[in-house]
C-alpha cells in the first residue's frame, strides 16, 4: 500500500463511521452548548475505528481549555488529516484536502461531548430532542425515545470504548501519554 493510500484509509473509515446511515435512519443528537474547561488538558489517543469488519488506526490529539474543545486527527504515519474545534463562536473545521463530509465535524463533537461534558449540561441539551443520558458505573448510555443507541465505557488505563449501535461502529481510544493539565 502506498504512503498516500495508508494515510487516507483511516480517514475513509472514520468518514464512514461518522456519516453512515442504517436502514430506518439515525436520529442526529443535538449538540450541547460549548463550555469552558476550568483546567486545560491535552490528551492524545491511539484510536481504533471498527465498522463492518474493517479496522483502522488514527491518532487523535484533544485539547480541552477555557476556549472549549479542539481536536486534530493524524494518520498512522503522522500526517495531519483534519482539525475541529467547538467554542463560543461555534464549530470550526480545518480540512485543507477537503476529505471529510460536511456533517462529520458535528458528529465528532457530539461523540466527544458524551466523553467530556458534564452529565447535567449534556442531559439538558439532549432531553428536548427525546434523548436520555444515563450513567451506569463506568458507562454512559445514550437512549433515543427509550432505545439504546450508544454506549460509552471507560476502560482501565483511561481509555474509552464508544459503540454506536444505530451506525454499527466501535471507536476505542487508548491514551498514548498521561493527560497533561496546564
């Protein structure tokens, strides 16, 4: 496989994972409002994306700070793929190669909110659209009108396993370095 193909393959799978629709459709989750994080944190995750028997790896760098959330995605070879930020001015995307689908950044932010937003803030935003957030020990469960749509589990070592049942994908995020607080 060429270096270009190796760099694009994880992005292609991430695009499919974040934008594919199952029969009957997938109800889009509302975004909670941006929040300012009191303690800045820089997190890096080796991320595995699995869907329909295909598995790919990418590196995600996540910054949580007083401005909000920022994410940069890199191929296994370290090539930048895209970046997304969500702050008081809204959602912004840097995608110089124009490889990502228009709704993908919004889905990424919605997924990351389940991991990092306080339950009260997220629950309030979801409730008005028929969504419920439940916490069950190390798991967060997202239900739409009573049906389980997504399960997020905190793993030993600080990792996260994110399973979206309606879109049939699993994302596993393992920290590559201890969290840095500034």
